[in-house]
């Protein structure tokens, strides 16, 4: 049976083949989750609920109720033993405040949420890149909408601080792949807009693809899948994202680091033991005053 790929699966291989092997081939379960991923999930949960309420025509909650829901979901799901913070200078409250800011920014910008028609929220799309169905893709679209001019819109909510430039968005693979799936699902020939909401900054960016660009993306993605399926070595690739990788502790790149940390801990323990052994016994005067330890 053919493997179904996703943008995140493809990106994992591009970022580090070893991480791809751990996650998708060996299926090693992750024992940790980054605080950034945790924050993003909670914000997406709240926005999903908000847009479903708007889609059903029910009374919209106030912004304070929206933030209150976020706090409840955060407290219910947060596990300090599992959620990791790579940037030691930031505490949990720092990230929680970012989540609240994301929601407040989006709510104020889009209230009362009636500028378009929501067709789906957290909508799964699956599609083949080829006629034979060998190269299959899937993804979850944050929101699909029909604009007043008839265009379909693929919306993506981002909770990170960085806002890419327009050129980078015009070359973005994720939402362009989603466009292929959305067009097929809705049998849509009208324009499709790709829309990113950078919630921290309160910024919206828009892009579009020509049929020629989508065809180029299709063939390049097939080539990447063929490369992945022909891979045998899965060499690790050290980079700026290693600090957030859930497999860092077992990665061969950092094996020396783990050994060094263990040796340092053993040396400290031995030094502490030697110091205790070298301590003189208290004299009788001391014992009389304080008793034997």
C-alpha cells in the first residue's frame, strides 16, 4: 500500500533525514512536545471552536470568553514533564501570554466573522499527485472559505513571531499543496487565494498560484517522494532546529554531548563523595553541643 505523505512529513526529511527515520520509519514515540507546538495547538482549538460557532449562526462569544476558553484548555492539557522549553530565558507564562495575544489580535481584526462563508474548519484533504494514485498527499486545512467574489480561500493560522517576506510565501509549498486538494474536493475552477494569518503580529499575507506553478509543484513533490523512498542512509543534518527536536537525546550527532554530560555528572558525584570522606570527625565538644550527625 502506498504511503500517504504530508507537508510536515516532507519537511521532516528535508530538515533532517535522521529525524524522518526516527519519526516515520522507526515510529519512535515522542516523550516531549515543544512549548511552541503546545501553544499552537491550544490557539487552533479555540479558533476552530470560534469559527464553528460563527458558521452555525450562534451568538458569538466575547473576546474575554474566548481568552477564558484558551486558559481552560491550556491548564487542562499542560504537563510540565512533557512540554519542553528550549529558550531557557522564557517561562511558561511568557508563552501563555503570546497565545492570548494571538487570539485578541485575530478577534479584533475579524469580528464579527461575517466577511465570507466558512466551508470547513480543520478540514482534512487527501489527494493523489498522479493518475495512478501512487503518490498520495494529505493535510489538515485550518479553514476553507468562499469569499464574496466567489473565490475559494485557504486560510492558515500561524502563532510564531516570524513573518516571511512575500517572495517566500509565493514559493510556499504547504498551502499550494492544499490548493490542489481543495480544488479537487470542491471541483473548483474559480480563483483560489492562499491566506496566512500571523497572529502574534496581527498581520495577514495573501498569495496565489498559476496552473503552471501548481504543475511544477506537483512534479517536484513527486520527485522528492521518490528520493525519500530511495533513501537508505538517513544521515543526520545538524541545524538551528536541533534544539527543538524531540529525538535529540538519541541522535548520533549529539551522542558525544550525552556521553560528556554523563561523565560530568559522574565526576561531580565522585568529587562530592571525596569531599564528604575528607571531612574531619567532630570533636567531643561539638558532639555535646549538636549531637552526632
